């Protein structure tokens, strides 16, 4: 059955549930929900097999064949995995360059504050990407920098940062590259052959369309082995997590068993859709229709078209005096759609995601709901304030 003919999501009671037009958690398929109906023993051989297959399939998805890279899953949200990755990858005597153009780059800098790691921030504001030549200039000017951190898709604005040119500048200077691919991996091409990253972080409830509960880090095995004793935390120590999994096949602490089972199913559905290329095509079609339809109402996007990601789009709030985001949110939710508030520092905005179990047919229904919500509010012009 195609997505276009799929029925709307329902909750456990059989009632209609809203589409989650967010950067994750997101709307999942019925089969992924059903995968969580089975209880697993955390040390059982069948569950250990699921974990092993998930780790192997993630390495394959990243093009990390052979023994050069390892995949380490970690309980918790994506931020847990980012913190663990930063503590593992950056030596305590190292120094990081954080490329920031939104909330998640700034969050990485805050994590480094907590970790006591030296760092500097190249802050591009809300809507401009860091460029390769800028990164090269910073690295040339500060030879103490050992590692560069970049958010691939910064969902606070919806921007897709130019990872390839940044990676070229970083690797040409022999620095470590840490990529937060939380909201891109699985839908935007990202392999170690095309982008020679040292560390890549993502999570279960993004473009692979699983449910929240764990993140994962794919990193060079040589770097991981050299990180023994570097972590600041018992539970976030990627080296010890990896070593224990390699030795026993088990997680060190209680694993999110149902989430792993759902993710295992999500990976199968990802392959059936055509992998990264198939998922990118669906998300892109949805984004294109969303942006075109919203612009017909007068809404303006934060970003120029060339920087729009297929993941989530930020729209400026209308300047009309009758527009109120809280009311707009409630009107859309009453019609079966949940969107996200904005995270811009200087302008009122909101965000609409295109990832999850939805397609252009769902976007068309959303646009009808947007029109009805504006009518209910008495907003006849959705253009932003000057």
C-alpha cells in the first residue's frame, strides 16, 4: 500500500492521532508500532541478535565496510549521544571549533563547557551556513584547534549545511571531523567515502523513522580505542559501551528493548523504500509542495531555496495583527496536525517537518487545514512583518 492511500495514524485506543510534522519524534508506520508489542529479555540471544544486526546495518548505511569504523548505540536521546561523542572524540588537551548556525550548534558548545574542553565558536546566526573557506581560515589562524564540530541539518532553521566543502577543508589540515547528522542520516547521502568523517552521531527517531529511546555513534575504531579513560561519565562512556558489546553482545545497562525492535523494523522499511535515495525523494517532494503551498498563502521561508533541507522548513509568522501562534497551533492540532514553534532569536517563526510516515497527499491535507486555521483566526494575509 502506498503512503498516499494510507489511513491517518491512530493511537492505542483506535482514535485518530495527529500527524507529527516535527523533526522527531515523528509519525511512524503501523508495522513499527506493532514491533513494540513483543517483550524482550535484555540478555536474551534473540535480542542480542537484533542489536548486532542494527549495528551492522547502520555501518553499511554509512558505507563503513570493513573494520575501520565501529557503531556504538547508546541509551537516551540524541543529545546523550552527542555528549558521549564529544567526550570520546576530543582529547582533554584538545580544542574544538564549533560551527553554529542555530540551537544545536550552540548546544554542542554548551556541552563542551560542561566537559571542560577548550573550544571556539564560529557563529553564523540564524540563516547563513558556514562555508569551507571560512573554516579553512579559522583553522589556519589557530593551529591549536584539533577537531571541528558541525550540525549537518540544523533543524532550528531547517538549513542543510554544506558538509562536503567543510569536510574538505578540515581533512586537508589533518583535523578531526565530528558530524551531528541527527536529522539527516538516512535521508541525505552521507558515507565515509564521500565525507571522511571521524565521528558521526544520529538517533533512532529521525529519518530512519523509528521511535525515541537511543542514539548511535559511528566513529573510527582507531579513535575509539585511543579514547579509553577519556570520558567524564560512567553511563556515557562510548569506549566502555563498545568494549562490553564486542565482548558479550549485550548492552552494559538496561537497553531500550522495544525501541531497538522497532528500529530493526524501521531499517527494513527504509531498505524497502529504496534506502537513502528513496527516502530523500519522498521528503523532497513533500517539502516542495509544502513550501509552494505555504507561499500561496503569503508565508515566507527563513531560508533561500538553495539552503532548504528536505527535513524541516522554518516559516516567518505573519505580520497580521490577528495571527497568534498558540491559536494557529491549536487550530491545526484540532484538524490532525502538530507543528513546531520556532527557535529564531530575532524573529517570530514556526517550523513544519516533512519526515516521518507522510507524503504529498498528507501535505495537501495540511494545506487545507492551514487555510481553515487562518480563516478561523481572521488572517487574510500571511506575509511576515517588514
